[in-house]
């Protein structure tokens, strides 16, 4: 387990990290989410020893992370780190050797990952001659060639086409199944939602939420949706629904023409759906009533954007 505990880091008067803690269990894929400047890269750089924390610790299986243990980590830095004039295969072989692989194993890993990430035909090209997306694939291969026990990836999906996103997601799932955990930052919330076992959200260097996708969804404000067939014009039906439910949080109503009049969809927030049910029955013929599951992208956006609207940290881990 990687245990990042109580990290704080200031750059001059700017507090980039403020008592930030998070853990990464064996085989877990954890998405690290936060607005630009929230502190994701700073956290990863501290784990990798590129920066020193003002306070806090980083341990792996109970031992402070040091230069030797970092050789077992596959790291993709935000600033990237390829040699532009070196050929793809040469570079990957060299990086695997730096992590302690034998010459034969390094060559084999270079071949394996260029194949897997669909850049085999570019093995003899200089990195600088590749498109940005293909350079990104080489960068991913660079994090994987040493067969690491832990992956720390700063925005690994940025710039990848959808096929490469799928391949990389599959690679991370396979590594996870073999017990290798991944911490990755991303602004691609749909990918985070699809891929992660757990999501850590930070804002201004502080933890906002830490939980599984299901926990984050369960912690969000409940919302309800009713669909009602009404006799009359759509606009009038929307007006009637809005008047009946005045004061209910998160109220929204839309209507479209239907054979017998209008079909109205009403969405309302709050813990109790009874008021929506009663209003729907008074309006017309109730066709559907049920909870609305908010997409994670919406939950993330609320947590990232509005400090007052964010829930208290929902922590899935023991204290
Ligand atoms: N070397 C540095 N010197 C001064 N300020 C820095 C330095 N590195 C980071 N910062 C500041 O620390 C804060 C956190 O930056 P960081 O790069 O960790 O954010 P991030 O969450 O990775 O953002 P992004 O999503 O844009 O990559 C920012 O305000 C940034 O300007």
C-alpha cells in the first residue's frame, strides 16, 4: 500500500498542498481529480522525490519511499521526459535498463509495449518526429517497460485518441488484476468514471472527497423524476407543475406535445419524493416515478467548482 499522509507544501506564499492524505491499496486504480492548480502534480512529484514536502510522509508498505523503491514505480511526469532525438525503441530499452532490467529483458519489454500501444511501426523513428498522440503513447510505454509494481501517471490520457484510451484503460486494468496499483490524474471525467475503483478529489491542495464511484453517487443530493401525461397544452402543464411544486429544491419541468395533450417531465430534489408524487397525480396520469442517478461528471463538477456546495469528505478508508 502507498500511504501519502498529511502532505503540506508551500511555494512562497502559495499553499499548494494543505495536510493532504490519500492511500493506494494493492491492485487499486485511483483517479486523482481537481481543477488546474489544485495540487495533483505537486503530490505526484513529492511521491517521486522531484519535490520535497514541507510536512508529511510517503510510505510504501510501511517504509518511507526512497530512491531504491522509486525504481519500482512507473512514473509519467506532467512535464514528460523523453529525449526528442532518441529513437523510440532505443529510448524505451534505455529506460528499462535504468530501472535495472537486463539488456535482453529491456529489449523485449520495448518490443512488447510498442506493439501493445500500436507504435511498433515507429520504433526506429526519433521521438520528436512522432505526432503528439504517438509521443504520448511512447511516454506511456516508458512508464510500463520496467514492469513496475506501482504506477503514478500524471494525465496519462491527455491527447490520446479514443482507441488508445481504451487500450491504456485495459492495460491499467490488467496491471491492477496483477496487484499493481495506479494513481492517475485526469480532467477526462468520463474516463475516470469508467476506469476507477476509487476517486480522490482535491481543491486548492485539500481533500474534498475520497470514495468509490458508488459512494460518491450515494453521497450526492437525491433527485427524483416523474413523467406525467396531461390533458392540455405543454406550456400550461409546465406552469401548473411549477406552481404546485414551488419551493422544492432543484425543480425543473419540461413538456412535449403528446397525442392526448402533453407529456411532462418533472425533476425535483430533496429526501422525500412524496410531494412530487402527489403533484404528479394531481397533474394527470403518472407514467413513471423514480430516483435520478447523477452522472459522476456532474458530481465532480459541483465538488470542484463550488466550495459551499461540496459534501463533507466521504472517506472510504479507515482513519
Ligand atoms: N515549482 C513551482 N513554483 C511555484 N509554484 C508552483 C510550482 N509548482 C507548482 N506550483 C503552484 O502550485 C499549485 C499546484 O500546482 P500543480 O501543478 O500541483 O496543480 P495540478 O493540480 O497538477 O494542476 P493541472 O491540472 O493544471 O496540471 C499551482 O498554483 C501552481 O502554480
